């Protein structure tokens, strides 16, 4: 049985302008450049004032030719059938002098091309070469073979109609494992380390012992059960230390040593710059946040001319031009609003963390959550999150992600609120200063923090240690 109900609901819907601002807020300054470029391409009513001023100065030198060609250069019908709703993907042309400097990049052949070059020098038969190509194609960027022999047998049969045996593939793999860098083509970390050790002078006692440890006692070694290894091999602690020193010289990811030439260097472009001017902090936005955008003069003139006529075609043209100009205005306003929101948010964060930005010492960081800043600037928490998540701040003591400043709080014995970042810093310092032959357990770290006035549970200490990517005490242990 169907029933009719009358319900009253209060829904909040964002306007197109608000949606545009939210999208622009979450991209960093370096991304704004591309977003503006695409918007200008999609909306001819919008233009970059800095770029256009250069073009206008050139056009002034060719007034006669421009007067003769203006009517032919612009045709409203070229735009009428386009989708009039822009995607608001944008760019900024606003560079400082430093921004204009050429950023160097590394170029070179890839890791796999280096392996293929070595393979071509082995004098392989056609069949061996096909096997080698399959093997190399299944070696990852770290240098490890990521496919089983049986699977490669199937690959060769189905893709190249080559009937190869496991023995034939193993034989080619053994040759590839002699390629540079040492350890390439291994199927496990254990095999990778053994391949590297066996290339060295095995007459060296420490190397010979290292091979034995990795070959026969790998599990005990990875778990740092050194006492078990000493007992089973009946060796002195000094001998074990010599072997471990040799193992630590090895590369667990040999492929990375050759793939560096193909990696692109990533440069962080800061969104905010904080300078310390004799004890006074000054905030500046990256100039890319303030592009010189304006309405296209031709479109403004067209709007006036079409509004003065009454034909159906002219009314349609008027609506089209008006829509483009409105979109351009929304975009310019959104860029300005983005700039304002970034500035007031960062200024509030500086005021909140003034002591930290003066000293650069994480101990001076106050507990700060998104709500603290949102309430002060009278903006929604989601807006503050968009500002913080992908923006970098440059300070006198380094450049870092803005969201790294936000943290929860803990109370000390005296009832004072402290940042969890401060506690992690103290925890990290304790571990850095520990005696490496007797590393501090989580229980001992908990007691040290309690002595300093931080009442924290052992499981919380373990969580913070893991967040700092610090292993448990047993795995931090080192020999004398």
C-alpha cells in the first residue's frame, strides 16, 4: 500500500562558485599554473593580463594589419556549439625571478635497457635470447625477479611459441645473475645478498662467515638472534660482528643503484614563505597564488554590441558571450578568494605557533587541530583541511608540509597540554641516545616519559614508535 508523506528537509547545496573555490583551494601553488592555463583555453573571455600586455605591445607595431583582419580572426559561431560549463582546471603564469630559473633534470637510459645491453653481449642463441627477454621483463625496478619459472614457461609458449624447460630458463637466469649490478635477478632477499657476497673475495674470513650466516642462518640473522648464531657456529662475538659489517655493506635493492639515472628529481615549490625579520615573523604567499587575470576586452565590447540589438541570432550570441564572461568573473573571484583564504589561514597558524616558527624547535609546537584554526578564521573545518593537506611552508629552518603541524594533545603531570609531536620528538631523542648494545624497550621508554611528566600507556609509546618508523628494541640491537 502506497502512502503519501509531506516532509520538510533542510539541505545545504553548494553553488557552482563555491564548488569552484573548494577545487581551487585543495591544489598547491605549483598546480595552479596548469589549472589556469586550461581555463583560459576553455574560456576565451578570460585572459592572462601579464601575457596579454606583452602581446598588445607587439600588436601596437602592426596596427594597420590588425585593423584589416579583426573581423576575420573572430567568429562567434566557432564557440556556439561548445560545452559552456568549464571544468576549472587552471594554471598561473606568475613567476618570481627565482621561479624562472631552469630546473635541471637527469636523463639516461633505463635500468632494463642496461640489462638488455648486457644480455646482447652474451652470445645467446635465438632461444636463449627469447628466454632472457622474458626474464628481464619480469625483473622489477629493485632488481628482483617477480615471476616463477613455471609461469615463464607458459609465457614463452603462449606469447612466442617457444617450448622451454625449467632447466633452460634456470641456465639463462644464472647468467643474468652475473650482470651488473651485483644481486640482480634474485628471487628473494636471501638470494640477493648471497649473489653479492659470492662476487667478493671469499678467502676473506669475514666474507666466508657472512656467506654461511646468510645461507644457513638467514632467519636467525633477520631476527637478530645473535646468541643463537654464535652458539651454532661456535664463533666469537668479534667474528660475528666482522661478518655483519660485510653484510651491511650490501645493497638489498640493487636495481635502484642503476635506475637513479632515470629518476626525475622532485622539487618542492613552497606555497607560503615565512621569514624572521629580527624577531618579527613575516608571511608571504608564493607569487603564483596571485596571477594577473582579467576579462578579455573583445568579449566585453561584444557584450555591449549584442545587447543593443534585438534579432534572435544576436540574442543567442548575447547569452553565449554573457555566460562566458560570467564564468570568467567567477573564476577570477575564486582565485582572489583562494588567495585571501590561504593568507588568513596561514597567518592564523603562525599566530598560534609563533614560538615554534621563531625557534624551529618541535618542543615549542602547541597542540593544534583543524578546529582550532577553523574557529579563529570563521571557516569550515573542511576548508582548513583543503588548505593544509597539500601546501608547503618555507621557514628559516626548512620546508615542510603544512598538515605536519597539526597534532592532538596530551596532558603532563602538571595538567599542561602538550603536542603529540613534542612527545614523539622526545621519544626519538631517547632512542637516538640509547646504548645500541642494549636498546630501550617500549616499557623502559614508557618509564622515561613518565619520569619527564608524560603519562602515556606502553601501547601508545609503541604506536608513536611505529609512526616514527623505528623498529622494536630487539631489531635495533647492535654488537660491540
